């Protein structure tokens, strides 16, 4: 049990995909201007990550591994991810049109979010990949992404009304903030001893 | 032979995966079908329904559809800043000031008034009126139904004898309301000036 907890904490904080492994930076910078948008994308990405992580593991375990087709990993995972994202987009369009409009282009761009493919590939690259590991890695990395995205959006909203020197306004201060956040997340490195 | 077999297996696996994916998406497309963009309904409800066409669209609903497709939100003159703020709130975008290219927001609500001694009964204003608020027939004087007029002033332009005036709506017990004190309860206009430059707290 405790190893699953460690896995979850590990993916959310210690090996945070955005701030420690530097994956998925495009939506991190792109959708963090408003906290509502950020929260919406965070939820959508977490959902997609969980589903696609599980589905791509299932594809690997049920289809690719028995037939020794591991060289098709990337291709089939991209297919699975694209389907998951498209499905999420359809559901969101039906259930929450405002969020669908606000997210706009970033919703289909979840497909190209490196975290999604990264998690799917890292799952099957472990020594003994299991279903529960894949599920927890998917959930954990999604929650980690959601956490830093919402935190970062909240900070950017505050910075927007702060008196920032002219040369640093806009993207510059956002980059500096992201860098400092990343630095602070490095502090989690000693939290879990593997 | 075994190479051919391996290639066949690989192709079969990918085809199977693609078929599964296509099946799921096809099912979802049918199940989660969106008949009309629901955001258009919400936008249409916010617009003033004057159907005046000052935004360049034939009515409020076409403009609502245009906004949903990415047109600027500040083209509705009768709605004014109030409507722009509400639309911005709904769509989660920054409110803009009214685009002066389309018109200037009236300080007070105005209605059209036809000076009947000058009217020649040409019916041109009747054709121009988007809400059928002008009553009259050919060679008879026309008049404006005050309660129907939205003050869009589309009838002023076509009148050949310039007998239509836009007059402020007379204040009655139904239309009078308290003057809101400055800054309290009045619609805040967000502009660069109002964004605080120093963080408080």
C-alpha cells in the first residue's frame, strides 16, 4: 500500500512533470493567464492523462507485448491519446460549452502535450509494468500538472496587477516566476527515498 | 515466411487498434451530438433584441453566432457597455469599450418621432424599421409606436423630407429611476487607468 502512496507523491511532487522534468510547458505558459481557464484545462488534462495512461498500458499489455510488437509503442500510443482527447473534446462540447470555448485551441493541443505521451512511454519502460502502476502514474502526473498550473495561474493573476518593472512585464516575468517555482519544487527531491 | 507473418501481425494489430478507435469516436459523435452551439443561445439572450443591424449583421441572433465564431464583442450599439461587460463575463474574455466605428452609446434612451405635418407618406421609414414600430400606409401620414421603438435610428436616414427626429424618451413614472451616485452601482468600465498599479496587501 505504502509503495502506491509513494508513487503518487513521487509523481505529483518529487518528479513533477512540468517543473522537474520540464514536459508540457506549452499549456503551462499558454493557459495560465486566468485561473478559471487554468483550472478547466487542468481538469481536462488530468482526465485525459488518467484515461490515456490506462488505455495505452492496456494496448501494450494486451496487443503489443503478446505479439512482440514493442517497436509500435509510440505509434499506437499516439493513436490512443488522440482518440482520448477527441472523446474528451466531444463530451466537453456537449456538457460545458463555455469551458469548451474558453479552452479553445488548447483542448485539441492536449494531444501534443508531452506529458501524455511521456507518461504512456515511461509506464511501459519500467522493469515490471503493471496496470495499477500505470493508473497511479497517470493520476499522479495529472494531479501534479493540475497543481502547478493552478498555482502558477494564481500567481500570474496577482503579478498582473502588481507594479512590475517595464522591461519585465508580460512573458518575461512569467518565465522568471516559472523558474522560481521550478527551483522550489527541486526542494521536494529529498522527500521520498526510493 | 516468418518475416511475412511478422509484418502481417503488425499490420493486423494496427488495423485492429484503428478500427477500435474509429468505433469509439463514431459512437461518441452520435451520442454527444451538439445540435446547435448552446453558447449562441446564451449570447442571444444577452443581446438587446432590437434587431437594428448596426453591428453589420441582419439581427441579434446572427451577431450572436458571429461572436461564437470569434467576432469582436463590442459591436452592439443599443446594448452599450452593459451588454459588452455581460458578454465578456460569459465568454471569460476582457471587456472592451464599444467600437465607435459602429456608433456611440446614447446617454439617454431615445425614440423616433415623426413630424406629421411634414410627412409625405412615402413608407420608406416603414421598410427600414426592424421592429415594425412605424404605423402608416402610402400617402397617409405615419407615426411611431413609442412602446415598440428601440431607438436604433435606422429610419432617420431613408426619410426624403427629414421629418423624423430622435427625441429623448419622456420621463414617466414607469421609466424614472434614481440617479445612482458616482462610482456606486454604476457599471464599472474597465480600462487601463483603473487597474491598480500597486499590489495591496
